[in-house]
C-alpha cells in the first residue's frame, strides 16, 4: 500500500428515495431542506449500477464513485479491494426511515445471486438509531417450517406467524446474513450497511397496494430456495455498550463495523488496514484531521469515505459514529 498519496476524505450527494412506506425523518435528521416526501431511504455511499454516488465537493466534485475508484485505485479503496472488486464499490450504506412496515424479504447468498443474477449476494446489518415506542424488527424464524410449509403460509397469509418479532430500541443491532428472512417494522430509523446488491425477494407485503392500486409483486418461488430455514436461539446481536471509545459490532467476510463514541477526542490508526473506511455520524458533530492535515467537518446524518492511503485520523468533538472497513 502506497500511503504517500494525499487524498482528502469524500462526501457524496445522498440519493433520497421516496417509497410508499417512507417517513419524514431523514431530511431533518440529515439537515437537508427538500420538498421531497415519504423518504424511506438515503443512499449514503453506493456503487449500485444506476445509482452510483456522486462526489459532492472538492476537486473531484461530480465524479461518480466508480470514476473515483478508477482515478485513485488502491490508494482509495485498498490494493486488495481493488484487485478483487475493480471499480465496483463493495458496500452499500443507507439510512432507512420506516413510517410503515416494510415487506417481509429475503436476499440470496453469493452463490445463488451469481447463478441467477450475475450479482453479489446480500448480507447486511442494521443499527437502530431511533425507534418509536412499540416498534419492532422482524428477523429469522420463530418456529421450524419446511419449504412446503412456507409456500402454504404465504398463500394463506399466515407466514408472519413463523417469523420472529423483536422489540427495537435505539442502539439495538441486527446482523442479517443472506438467507435470513426479515422486515423493518414501522417506527424505526436505522443505519444499514450491506454488500453491494439490490436483489430483494419479496415474501409478503401485508396485502398492500401500490400507487396504481395493484398488489406489489411477490417472489415466492425465488425466495423459497434462498431462505435459511434454521431456527436460531437469538437474532439480536449483543455487543458491549461502552459509554465511550470503540467497540466491534459486526465482523464478517463482507465488512467490519464498529461503533465509536467520541466525548472529547480519539484517534483511529489505519496504518495496518488495506481498506477504505466509511464513517457515519449518527449523532453530534466532530472535526476529523488525517495524517496529511486534511480537515473534514461532520455532523449528524453525514457519511464520509476515508481513502485507504490515510494512515491515521484524529477525531475531536462529541458524537456517535459508525465505521466500516473490509
């Protein structure tokens, strides 16, 4: 890794996606003034074809994320990451605001996604930023069912009887490997970090109609072979909820996500990490100075991409952050 390339961290123009289940929290959370309503998702960092993030400021303003990777290569994403993924950015980072329940879904793993869609699979994680009283997350199966049971329960609208329901509160963490059936319940504002994939199999949609008065398409057959039918003891991820400092949330083959609570100042050493680093500011505000003396200001709702060539960060202020690397 050549760490002599001075590249300032990047901010991107968020892609705000209005959906039938979206709410009104994302714009004020991010400090954005917009006439757009029912914003269910803000794609903070995306390499998904057709929705690639665009640099918001600086000398590279206007470049898409794939163009940015092509320009800086390993210095931006890391040598090993560039060798494996090329100009495809491997993570998709979102904010999600559910005013109503999302559909019950499942995502294929890498093998199935490659076979069916020539795509990556979709393993993801959710960190609950805020939750209304009584809000829920649905993740995993609460009882053992067979593929035949699944088809019957979808057909007679009883599939939710077999899905595990979890009360959700700020700070809760859910890891969702590909194959785990899941849905975000109404009242949740959360951060989502996932593999770069937009493949979703809709299992159940609560009988809702779309803007044209038609039921949304279900993917019953596709989902049947994608679901992990194993019943696990616990679907909510435990972690040490420290008052300050850095703690590991999820470490898997697709991403390494940590929570960092800054109460005055902290340092992040990336000298042994051959990867980019994403930083999401969940609350508060900080100033970040890298080893090249580049200064980046962040406030609640903002996300930055720190180049792999950066070897250290000094963070000052008061904030709760999520960081993600490969």
